[in-house]
C-alpha cells in the first residue's frame, strides 16, 4: 500500500480492531479518576488544550488514573470491535509528559458471545506485550507475533498514569457461524475483507471505506490528494471470500467538493485476469449510489476500485454471496486461528 514516507511500522496500516469506529468499547478499568477510560478507543487523534482545568485537574483526552501510594498496577479491559489476529499494538501517550506509565503490558483472550468484565477474569489470557518500557508524549509501538484470533485485550499500566489511545492493529477474522453466506457484504471488514493496496492515502485510509455503519464526516472515509497528472486513483480489496457480487454501493456522503467524478469496479478471476463488474460510471457528490450487476457474473476473489480522477468515498459495499470455495476458506481461517 503506497503512502508517504514514515517511520511508523507497516502493520499500523491495518485496521484498528479496538476502534470505537468498529464498535470497540472499554468495558472496565481499575481507576479513571483524572480522565475517562472510554477515550482509549476514540478513532480520532488525541487533542489537548493546555491549562484547561476541571474539578479533578487538567483535562486530558485519554485515560488517566490517580497516583498509587501502595503497590499495584492499573488495568483497562477492551472488547474489540472486530475479532481478529493482532499484528501490533500502539500505546499512545500523547500529551502525557510527567504522568505516563514507565512500563506497559497487553494481554488478550478469545471468548465467544458477550461476557461481562467479571466473567473475563477467569479467561485464559495470552501475553502480547510483556512489561515493555513506554515513553511519554509518544506513540509506543509493540509488534505482536501470535497467530491466534482474539476478541478482548487488557492494557496494564505499571504502575499508574495516563494513556491517550490504545490501537490494536490486525486482520479481522469473522466467526462463520454469525455469517449468512447467501447474502452479505463481501467488502466489509467485519466479514474478513481487507485492503491490499491503493494509489494514495494522503488524507485517510482506504480501510475506512469498509467500516460498518454510515460515515459521520469526511474523515471517516477514504480521501486522496488532488492529482496533477493524467492518472487516476485506485484501491484493491481482497474479499471476505471468493464469491458473486450482486450489488455495488459507492457512497460519497459528506464529500461535496471532493467526490470523484466517475468510478469503476473490476473483479479478479482465478486466472489472475480482471473482469469488469461496473463500467466507468458517473457519480454525484454526497450521495449513496447503488448499482445492480448481472445475475450471471463471475466468481471473484478481489476487486479493484478506480476513481476518476481523484477524491474520496465514504463507503464501499459489495453485496452478494460466498461461493462454496469462499465458504470453505472463511471456515478454515476461523478454525486455524481459534486453536
């Protein structure tokens, strides 16, 4: 995936499985006297206004606990919005300079259904980050190598302090028992689709297009820089599984002066060739467009979205059904990562 030169690890381009944008939530914390635990999974970058004081001190856009006077650590329990395989964790201590934790740990577990925080105390937890040093007012990166699928993570501060954001980057792995293979969005992150490449992600990631729900504003979609050449922007998406696409939805909501003028969609066949699914079609700004495709379309495993010449999309939906091969692949991946 092309992007501007950065010292951020490559795995940070993967979706943040803990993000509130995907339904992540902070279920419980040992303490949140100074700043609320819910801030940990906010999708936007942390903000700060110096000398902005409330009844408990400086107001922080993060989670901050009181100073410990006895031995012990602080914990926050997060239910991931998207269960999946974790590639890396970011513990962002933005604006916490004299009150950040010197060390952090992250553990994870996989539990079906919707357990309470109390019920998760007896779960089997795998350590993903084992008491690693953290730096204040920085994004602290920790690579993860576990091949397992997780549904919950636990952040520990050793011993206390403040963390602005917890990002849990990885690949979503859906539970096939909760999918209807005959009718689903083949491009949804929550169903296992993933962006495999793009021409540009200057303003925001193309992963945003595959998010659940409607985009609340421009930043919750994918938007490219303005092109000054004769080319066009594009993104490729590996589908949840091999399948047949029946409807294409291209949503330009909130994009009024920066929507693409046209778009097309192609699908990758087994032979590696590309077949046209939706020809170059005119788009309108701030509009949800839905297009019906042929009933006898090909089985595809990946799609390429071309936008002309540049701009952004709030959401991309590809409604259809998994083929027999696609169903087997979804079931196999879940089994391989649940052991």
